[in-house]
């Protein structure tokens, strides 16, 4: 699996996004990546190692944005911890996308209410919150355009 993408030649990318959040077979990254006109780091790997963990931490630091997409396929909760930490430490670069459904799976009403409360918490700190990958793509691509107006 590829971890890094070089944007098309017509893209003058200086904006890079860390694609954190739900793994566990979720295909949200495969849906978002074709929408992006910016560089990205995909932390998903089939060969997890201490070196990969260090590179993931480095990418979280150097990327202009850290995106955390949370879907019902989420089984662990560490992405939520990273999201909240980033919303406090680096709120202007923290982006949350909550997807209520993922390939036939859906959050329960109780889980969704809890996630919406989490979204309000991180938004209060200055993080941006979205509920659709298309909106995330528009936001990130617009951030690129603002760096390089035509």
C-alpha cells in the first residue's frame, strides 16, 4: 500500500494532510484521495514497525493539516485521543470528519451523540468539523488555492 502521494504536475502543493482516523478495512481514504489536489500522508500500512510509527509521528508534526475521519468501522479509540490532543495543541491544523455510515455499518444513536459532543469539544478549541468527505476535499483544496492564487 502506498503511503505518500505526489500531487499531479498541475498542482503546486505546499499543503500536505495527514490522513488519520478509522482503519479496520474502511475505504474512506480511497474515496478522499482522488478528490485531493494536495499532497498527503497515508499512515495505513501492512507492515507496522517502530520506524513506521516514528514516521507517522513526524508526519503529524510537519503536515499543514491533520485529518481524523471517524467511521463506524472504528474499533480502537486512539484516533479520538490524537484528535483531541491536536485540537488543543494545534487547533488550526486539526480537521475532523464524522461519517455516520461506512460500507453498510452505522453508528448507534448513542455513539453518534457522543461523537457529536466530541465534535463540539474540538470545534470549541478551533478545529474544523465536517460530515462529508467531499466537504473535506473542498476545504483542503481551497487551502492550497489560498497559498497559490491564480
